[in-house]
C-alpha cells in the first residue's frame, strides 16, 4: 500500500538499462529487458563474479533482517533503494517472524514503484515511497505516521551506495547516512554494504561501464576504507564487524578465501545508532 500518495503514471524507459532491472536479471528474475541483460553481460566480462555477488548480497539481506527481528526485536524497516520485488523480500522475512513488522520501501525506478504498488496493495504494514533515496525529508514526511518514531528503526542501504556519486553537498552518500542516523531514534540500526574493490582497474572499468550504460545515473565502486567512513560515530555490531557480506553471521560456513571472488566484493555490516 502506498500511503499518502496519489496514483500516477510514470514513463518506463525500455531503451536504457536500469540498475534495479539489472539486479533482477542477475538474481534470475524476469522483470527486465534485453537492454538490461546486455548490460549485465558486459559487466560480467569485466567482473565475472558479479552474479554470485548479487546472490550473496540477497542472502546477507535476509540474514540481517532475521537477526534484527529475532535478536533486537526490531519491528520497523526503512529500505532505501529497495529494487524490484524478488524472493524473500524484507517484509516477507520480517513479518514471517513478527506480523507486526512494518516495512517502507524507497525507490525512484518507475517499474519498482508499479510492481510494488501491485504486490503490496493489500498489506497494510508495508508502503512504497516513490523517491530518490537521498531525498530524506520527503521520505521522513511519507513515513511520519507510518512508523512509530519513538521505537527503533532499521535503515537499510544494502548494495545501493555504489549507485550514488560523490558530491560536495547534502546529496553525498556520506551526508545522507549522517542525516538518516541523526533522524532515526536512539537504539536504531543502520545496515550498509556496497561493492568495493582493491583493484583500481576494476573500480575504473566497472564505474565507466555503468555510467555509460545508465546515462550517468550511477556512482562508483569504492575501496573498503571509504565505506568504513560511513560508519563513523556509529557502534558497529562486532563480531563480525565490517566484512565481506558472506562472512556476516553466515547460516553455513562461508567459502574459503581461495575460491572467493578476487575482482570485487560486497562489503559492509550493521551498526547501532
């Protein structure tokens, strides 16, 4: 259900790859177009582990939501850059454990919004916000009566910050993180991970490819220390700390280092406000 918004018609560009649709394609979904699959194939030629990373990231998201509900009793989730509905969405995982959990999804992709409205129309404990994840004030207004702002909220930034460019204003990813951290109640959580690489060639080639493919609607692959800076002032859940997401409280033993991706990884963790 979309709270406080009027139905609207948005243009879906089928000629330019969409990050949300590319992610759907990498997960084996069907809500994507040939242009998205072509972009994925180009990406896979540069970084062959991309599809595996997408699936590892999705598994990490599931583990984090379960952990926050079961261990910390979190009942409210704000999912920034949520992407297209897939298997085991945040609300499905959370509400399976506690049917009182409320989930707000944020995305400005018109296809995500259209599918979200259809998928969640009868679930009163969910909402979809059609907004750029950096438009914090709009997001806060939309969730003002949806969330209880006196109780903990888990703000999710899972595999989305590499979609945002660095800027010198309040649209910078770091500025956005600080803004959200200052707004959500004490005892809340931030979940942050993004694609990182220690290889300059991978960072450059992937960033250039994605910028060209999406019409410069992308950010960049970063280094681990840059992502670590997003956690400044927060209390990181440690163990496991900030890690390759396959090592974040895994359900099964993670693969040994010698058979893991060496081109790039999803890296981050969970922190308490």
